[in-house]
C-alpha cells in the first residue's frame, strides 16, 4: 500500500513513540522529534491501569510489555496509618519508563522510523501531517512531582498509596526487583539535593513513617527526577491540530491511568492518520475525527478523576474517605470503571 504523505511527530514519549511505531509498521514515512534521548528516567507512577487488549494489539505492544509485573493488590495508607487492602479489578502493569520508552524507541528505529533525539522544537505548532505529542502543557501551578527507584524495600502489597497533607505517594513494583517511589506534592519552601528532596516533602506532608522506611532502603540516586508546572485536565483543542498523550489531557496521577491514556490516544489517532497518509482525507478531517474520538474516550474519565482528586489531598476529606473505605461503603468498582 502506498502512502504519498508522511507524518511528523513532535515528542518521543509514550504517545509519540507508539503512534510512530504503528504508522511505520503500516508503511508510513514517520519522523519523530524528541528533545531528550533514551534511556531516561521520567516522573511517572510506572504502573499501567486500564490498558485494554485492543489498544495493545492495535499498537503492537505485546512484546514490549511481556515482562511487565502484574500488580493486583493495593494497600491504602492515610496520614501514615494503614487503612485497607483492595484487590484491583484488573492487574496494573509494572514497568519503568527507563525500560519502556527505550524499548519502543528501539522498535521504531528497527521498523525504519527516523528518530531525531536532542532535537527541540522551540514552539511546537501543528501543520498538515504534524502531530503534537510533546508532553504536558506548562503553566502556573502549585504542584511538584518527585520520583526515584529504591531497592531492598519490602512492600505491604504490590502497590501502596500513601495519602498525606496536600500530597500522595505511590510505591509500585517494577522490573529487576526495584520499587518505583513517585509522589505528587503541593509545593513548599523546601530545598535539598536529589532524593533527599522527596524524603523532605514526605516528612512535611505528615508521612514521616514512609520517609523512615525509604531511609533504610537502597535509593538509586541516578533515578531521581522532578517535574513542576503540572496542570490537570484536558488541554484546549486548537483548530486543525492533533495533540496526544499529556499534550491532549493530563489525568491526576493517583489513577495510574496516564500511560494507558497515552497509548489509547495514539491508537485513536492511528486510523485517521493512515487515511490522511494515503491521501483519502485532508488534514482538517483527520483532526476532526481524531479529536472527536479523544473527547468521547476520555471525557467521563477526566471528569471523574477531577471530582475525586481533592478527597485524596485534604486531611479532613481523607478521614471521611478512610471511614467510608473501612466500612466498605465506597463504590470502588464503579469508581475504578469510571476512571478507566
């Protein structure tokens, strides 16, 4: 099959790489512009929930995800105290971004894709054939995300979620016996080098017990990373443009759904972009069809996460949340379904 039109993708994260790989395997000429290089650590919960089999098949991700750890049991901790165990309706896949991004990048290159690393597009703009997958939109925000990997860290469950004062932190099993420690915090006047900053934020949020556990573990300093200017919810849709992954919408990280949304957004864009590359439709039509599909797929999910998010951050609401959770009055399965 001939594809007279090529595709450019600005951003080599999960959405950009997986879309590029699927397009390239179909025979489309694809160039990806990525500001960084691989492998690299990213602030990320590194567990994937809600990723459906159809998306995995559509993007050809099964070989890449084959050794992801199936995390099934979640332990809730509120204010430093254990609250409840919960069995997830479907396993969350544990795999580091360090491994995942590099694997998809290598597969894209092996499929004949043009991956241009260390190439930053100063002001990403859409034009016919150019897809924006350059990550979160930047703006004024009071949030900061911090992450590192730890070893010799026993977990109470496959996953742990610790709720603190204007903060929460997730611990998840990943490959190689490591544990990913990733937290979202309201910014405070704290300054410390590397992983110590995350430990200081935990203590400031009333999670000193967790900080002490991490102090006894082996922390991989090279895995520490931070990100600020986080803004949650859908991004404005620009005329005649396609934005995927975090550039499309950023869901609060407690859902564990950000990586799944990146892959799902790529899968939703695939058929319209193939039709465009074949010359069957114009760029405005490809944008219209893709953006309509993105709205249908993610609207309820983003709204549900936005409503629940404050209950995980404010101590008073956390106590109500814990009481309902212990009494098994929270409709966890319907909530889980709405968020995925």
